């Protein structure tokens, strides 16, 4: 069938055809154009069926077609090449009926239906131009990559291709990497998809993929405006029903799925999100509510996240997710069967060392493929069906096997360890609690001036030390004290409120001078509190070590629940949901944020399912027990505000820095040798420079920020919905100027990159040998109303008392296995500034800005290496001291203790 004529008013009209030549099939028209003779009725038919005509066949020697009184339209052959990563599917699919039907579809050359979308409206009608359709057929398959090709006949009146609609004719989803459209007048067009396209049998609505060109909403080409708006409507959904795995719907819900009341009343947990327990929102799954508790959502073996948020097969089939899942579903149950008494402590310190030398035999672990999946942890035993769990010795232990024992290291890790976010400057004396003294006891701290001045050997008075910014504190008193009574009702754990005071020595290092442990008014008993100090007396030394164990357990809990989970994972999820609901994929800010959001929702869902859930790893191994996640809600309510997530603001708020325009980064640090702050500010400044270049390119003045409806809707939804429980709290910047936007974006991307890296990837190095950072303190201090036998046991064998206070064998090995995996970089990790988004590469100005960003990060690598070699910097250099590398931007795979990925992907 011959293609009917297409017309375009911009061409020179052809002269009327002479009757003498109407009998010829083709004649030459003006300017060498081919003219197809045809009567007017056929011409009208052609006009009414242009859409169908484009799908017809045109002989290759025809370049254009005109009729009398009409304008010739040039046509060209355009080829689209689609690169697909096929899913694994499994045996049921490989040999099932659907596979056979899909093979037939491939043979027919109808695997994918593609439609080219013009970015222009029809100048005559003012409507969208009809799409040009074609089926793509398989042409090549290699290395788990399949190529599909499709040819189109495109008239020169079609305009620029702005998008491609895709319909998957298979019964199974496909992962589209990209689409390259070649043969267009303006050159090839690349569309980066990196997305799953579900089967049309699951969802008949076609997917839209826009070209790699970014537009503010007001600049959107007219032919794409409707698609831009409709795609966002699809992503928002209607808030109804249970979500299906193939869907891409982003919506909000409260944290009402960490408990499991239908399985046991003991597993009921309060809803986090609302007036009583303020909390950020999570992604809505729509699962049915529990039968025994209509406020809680029922649990399932899989937790919905929008399809493109899941760890994808194209990203090495979720290395990290698989290993975490395997640890929790196979390794932990096997441990529980190997260690029969889950409460038994380690009998000797040498028994702890055996975890790294001999390991634990795991009799019920499925050995097939498991040692390959977790090669650092699980070693197969030759000629048996058993495996052994043998831990790698942490780098800290390799350098100094007594590192955990030393007070100097205890202090150093507040500045260069995995929780450098809680140390504060002491600004008032005496220190006082803000809690109600009628409920919790006297507010004034028991740490007196006399104690401090005795410990600092008369070097300064307390008043002088405070004035000179020499006293610092880890203050977990007010956060933990309200939970002491509740926690002490749980089996196998205890709790205190605590304050730990440090003195800044002349050589720039911290020295611990006092630990205060407090039990509030409870059970009819008055407040109990005691101050412990370093001493040379044997009894005092062991009491000091026990007090340190309690403080370290407090710090471990605050680190994991607040600095790590709450401030990075949990608080980031609303940014992601709002971005996908309100910012089009064509929006420059969406593209800027997108690499910082990859896989966070998936790892958060995994955490809700197996880490922070009722009786999960956190509850079973950390001091607050069943109140752990509730405690993070209290911290969110009392401590979190958006502007303080920016590193400079955080340091200023804690008294660790003051603004100083003449100082590096515009800040003067209270502790000059503060490795986290010094390296973190390098990353912060580089991020801010990159974001500034990017934002200023798209927003030439602040009026564009204010008029950007998508951007304003995103920020309003972040504050009013995603973080709606704190919408009226302090710290929310207005979004009116480019400077506002730069600060907001820099804060978010810092949290997902530098902040998360600083608190995550050193976990095994510093907590892999658990006496350095016990996650739980299981016994009271012997001085607190102990019985005579308890005191005698402590006096006779204090080492045994310390080991009983530490985590049990079960708790320690479970946490060590999880931390090993969580500290691991997968082989396909995407590090900050390493690879540019495809859309950035296509804009020369943005690409140049990104190259500068990449160059600065490489310079930071060298700066950090040089700092770690500087003998004057004693908090990151010294005999047996682990260099501070947590903020080195790049890393190889594995447990390296360095590397700053774009996103929170583990």
C-alpha cells in the first residue's frame, strides 16, 4: 500500500498537473521533487488518515509527495534502537505458557510498540501532532543485553522528537536502559530510561520517556505539556488499594508496620506519625490492616516500593539487598540454632577473639551458594554439609588489639569515629536537665566543679575552661532518662541517663574526665546517680570501664537510631516521595536530586521489615529494646529540624564552630583537629559549588524560583505532608530565591552522601570488635543497690562482670554479621561526582560544571591522604591509629571504611 501525501504549508506550492501526464504513475515536480498524481477525493481521504498513513510502506526512492495546490513534505527513515536488560524470571517463566507466547511475539517482530511524540503542536489545528508508531523487533542479544530496532517514516513537518511512548507486548516486565533515535535532521536523540516497563497485560497505559533535555515547567515545549502533567498524575496515584509490585505510585503513610500484633500481642508497636509520636512519612503500601489492631498495617514477606526504587537487575541484581536479606533470613536463624542459650555471655575475652580465628559452626545453614554470597563471613567446611561463620578482623584490631581499652581512643572516636554528630560544647555550668524534677529528680548534674578541677589537675578553673571552650559533653541524659523505667521492665537489659564530660588538652586531643549515670525516681525509690572518673585504683578502674560500657551502649543506640536511621534514611524518604509526585522527570531539579535518591526507599523497606521491626535486630540487640524506634520519634520531635541538617549549621548549633569569614569554609572550629568536620566541610563546599553552578544555570533570577509551580509544590509537600508533623517547627527555609534553593538542595544531598557515609561505612571497622562499641549494657553498675553476692562477684572477678554487661554471644554475633554487610560497598557503587547523569552530559555548561565538581573531589582525596600523614593531627594520625578516611570520596568494593556514594543505598 502506498503512503498517502502529507502536506506542509511552508513549502513552495507545486504547479497544477497537466492532463497529458496524469496517466503516468510518477512525474517530476518542481525542484526535482517527486509528484504523485491523484484526484481530489483521494487527497481528502489522505488528509483524514494521516496517522494511519505514517504506518504504511513507502518505496525507498520516494523522498517527497505533493499534489496540485499542496506542498510537498520531505520524509526520512528514522531508526530507534532500544537497549533492554532482560529479567531473570526463573524456571516457571522460562518454561511457562507466557514464555511461549512471548517467543511468538518476538518472532512476529512485535516485542515493543514505540510511538514517537513531537514536541510541537500542529500549527494549523493547535493540537498535538499524531504520534508515529512502529513495532520494535529483536536484532541482537549478548552479555545479558538485548537490542530491539524499529524503523519509522518521519515527515519533516513532524518537528523535534520530544518523547517516546512505549508499550511492552510481553507478559513480563522489561528493564529499558535507553532508546537511541537516529536519522533525524538534528542528529541522534538519546533517551535514558533506566526503568522497568511492565507488561501491557498488567497495565495497559503506555510509558512515556522524555528526551535527555531538561525544562522548567514554563519552558516545556507545547507538544509535551500534557504528557508532563499526566505522568505526574500517574505517579501520585489515587491513594486507594493495595499497591502491586509493578506499579510506580508514590504516596505517604505513617510508620504503622514495624509491629506485628496479629502474631503476638507483645509485638504491638505504637504508630509513629501523628501528634503523639511525630515522625516522617514512609511510602504507602496499602496492605490490609491487622485484625487485632486496626491502627497497624499487616505485614507481608515483601514490602512494596515503587518499581524503579527497587534494587534493579541492571545494577548487579541488588548485591547489598541480597546479602542483607540472606543474613537476616538464613544466617541469623542458623546462629540461633547454633547458640542455644541466647543470653549466655562470652566467658573470656579470648572467646571473643575466636570469632575471628575459628568462627562459629552453622549446622543448619544452606551451604549451596551461600559462601559465594557472603564470602567475607561464611566459609564452607570441606567434606561436610556445614559452614562456619568466621569474621574478618576489623582494621582497628589489626592495628592495635588494645585500641578499645584506651581512654584516648574512647575520646578520639567522638571526633573521628562513626558517631561524630553528638558531641557538644559545654556553655553553661552547672549542667542542668530540662526534665520535670518532680518526675525525674533533681535537675542539676552531679558533676561538680571540684570533680572537674581535680581531674584536669588545676590546669584551669571550670569557669576558665568554659570561657576558653575546653569542655565538651556527650549528653544523653534528657533523651534516655524518661525511658529508664520502661526499659528496666524488659528482660536482659537496663538503662541510665548519662553525661560524659571531656576536656580539650593543649595538644588538641580530648580527655574524658567524668561520666554521670542517673536512674530517675521510680518504683517508689529516689533518684540514684553516680559520677565515675578515671583513676589508678583497681576498683575505680573497673567501675570506670563499666561506666564507659554503658555510655558506649547509649552512644551506639543514638548513633544507629538517630544519627543514622532517623537523620539519613528516615528523613530522606519524604524528599524522594515528594520529588516523584511533584517534579517531572524533565525538571532540572529532579535530575539533580535523582542520583542522591537511588535505592533508598528499597533499603528503608528492608529495614522496616527486618531491622527496626518488632523483635528485629535493633530491638533484640540494643539497650532500648522494644522502645528503640519509639525513641527515634522522641529525638525527631525534640532535636530534628531541617536547617540543622546542613553541616555548617549543625556544627554551629553544637558549639563546635562559629562563623568566621576569614577562616576556611567561613567557620572557626572549636576543636581544630576535628577530622569529621574538617573533611566534611570539604565535601560540603564542593557540593554547594556544584549545586550553585547547576541552579544558577536554570534559574537566571529568583522570580523563576517563585513561579516554578512544580518546584514550589515539591517543597510545600515535603514540609506539609512528608514532614507534616513538624510543619510549624523552626528551621524550614522559605523557597523564594535562588540562594534558598541552593541551600535546600545542598542540605539534602549532603545528608544522602557525606552525612550517611560518615555514619555508615565505618561500622564494621569500629563496632566489628564489639567491646569497643557494645550495643547493649545488660547489667546495672554494681554500686547501684547491688546485693552482697553481686558485689562479691564484682570484687572477685571484675572481668566477668564486664563481660556480663556486654552483649550476649547471640547478640554480638548477630550485630557483627549485620554490620559487616552494612559496611560493604557493592561492586557497582556509584560514588559522589564519579559519573554524570546523561542529561548533564548533553548540556555543555552543566557538563563542564560537573567536571569541575569531579576534579574538586579528586583533590579532596589527596587532601585527606595528606592530613592522615600529618603527625601534628593526633586525632587522625599516631601509633596504631586508624586514619580517618570515611569521607574520602571514592573507594573500591568491599569493607573499606572509605567512599562517599551519591545515595543511601545500604
